[in-house]
C-alpha cells in the first residue's frame, strides 16, 4: 500500500502561456494525446494515513473515464510529467503535491473558472485543505488490466470499487474478488469525519465522533459524493455497490460491493456479484445467493420488473417479469414441480429455469413442494416514491 509515487520538483510548473481560452485548452489536450498514450481512467482523491504516515485508505473526490475527461488527464500528466510512467506501470498512484495543484489551476484550468467541472472543483477543494491532508491521483493504463489482473494494492482496490459506485462499470465487469482484495486492506475504524486505525481509535476511547463501522471498507455514503437520485436509509450499503437513479434502500436493505441494482426498491439483501435490473422489488428479509461464500461460482442476475417477496431466497438467475413468492427458498439443484397450462405437471430442477422470463416460483402451502408457473408478473413500482431527485 505504500508504493505511491511522489513526483516532486524544486522548479515551478512551467507556465502554459498558450492556454488563454477554452479552445486553446482543447487544442492543447488534443495535441497532447497525439504524442502520448491515453490511459483508460483516473481518479483524484484524499489519502488517509496513520500516525506514522502510512497510507491506510483513500476517498475519491472524482472517478473518471479518460475518454470523458481527457483534458483534465492531459493537464495532470503534463504538469506532473508522468506520461512515461504511465507507459511503464499498469497502475499508477501518484502523490499530488499542493504546488502542483496551484499550477494546474493557474496554468491550465484558469479558463474554466466560471464552469461547473467536477475535477476542477476537486482541485479547488484540495487547495483549501489543511496542510497535513494528502492528495493523490490514481491512473490505470487500460481496462483489460482491471478485468484480468488481481487487485494489486489498496489504491487499486478503492479504484475498482469506485468505478462501480460511480456507475462507470457494472458489477461483475471488473475483477473484484474478495479473497484477492481483502488481504490488501486494513481493518479500520470509520466515522463520519474520516477513518483511522483501530489502534488509534482505541487510544482515545472518549470521542465526540460516532463510529460507523469497523471494517476494511467504508459505507457507500461515506465514500461517495451523495447522489440526489438515490435514497439510502442505513449504513449497510458498502462502497463498491452500484445504485442506479431512482433506487431506494430501506432500513434493513443490504447491498454488498461488486453488486447492485439499476433501479428499484431494496428491503432485502443483494449479495456480491449480483446485478438486479430496473423496476425490481427485493422484499423484506429476502436474499439472493452471491459468489463470495458457500462455494457458489455461478453469477446470478435478476431481470427487470421482478418481485422477490418477503423472506424468499433466490439461488438462480431470473429473467424479466418474474415473481418469487413469500418464504420460497431454492438453489439450482432444488427439486421443483413445473405446472404447464394444458400439459399438466412435471418434475424438474430449479436450475432448468435460470434466466427465464415470465415465471412465478412459489411454495405450495399444502404439500410444501416448490412450484414453477409460466405467468407474467410485471411489477409496477410506485414512481412517485422513486423520483428521488424531483423538486417539491
């Protein structure tokens, strides 16, 4: 975790005199990428350190795909003189010193003072930080590395999780494996104002701050800029979860990292690796089998407009317009009875229906058998409850 690169210089950043207008800046960025390799993505953030100065966590102020923020990336690479490092290193954490921030704002971004640019806003915030706070930039050479290479360090872990929580990648799109990631992270004390080691937290037992979590990852709401289009009524959503606009997570809803929902109601559990579609309701006490424990290697997905009723447990993928009735629990090998209109009943396995649209799965209250019916059950969410960013 300590392999962040410190780019220091006794000289001030050479002033880029030709940037006098926004058009000049765009021309600079275009020319820069003609001469250098454009990385896949980058993030700007604050690194938290322990009392010895050792990095323990990072909070991203912005996470960007370079294609969407190529000008910012060009300015950072040019100011820090790190284009050759990007060629040499697949994953590059770089210390962002305060004088470099000043140079970026005065020499590159002064033409955007009246604009609303998240990266420029982040740099302006860094400029006003207390002197002891440390800023950093993390750069990834190409996406293939994130899809295939094991997580390398703390910065890498937070970056991949950030891409998911910032909704730049879907759950399952990147290689995020708990057994590879967790050993790279420290168990920390997370509180509303930041994070510290458990040892340092215990050294001052009487604090005004409320402890949120003791964990290796922060809650979603601590690590992300708040998204007006979602509601989260608890700290049980982990950093690295994907929440689409219009999603509401109720008090006992839980979403793991590398999992999420495109839009819907979450009153139950969405386990690691699971992606739920739009308009789906995950009922109270219900759960979806993930890939983190129990030996399950099958990635499960739930389609659009489905209803998982209270206390149900789902162990197969579902297509669109499906319903799992209350207290019905099954996995791929669970025996079921398929009920076909005009064709009677036949014995099958639940896995035979994985990914199928328009089915209802229920427990027969008289026999206890799990039954599969071919009928559409499109859920109609109350849109008034999911227009979270609408103005009163």
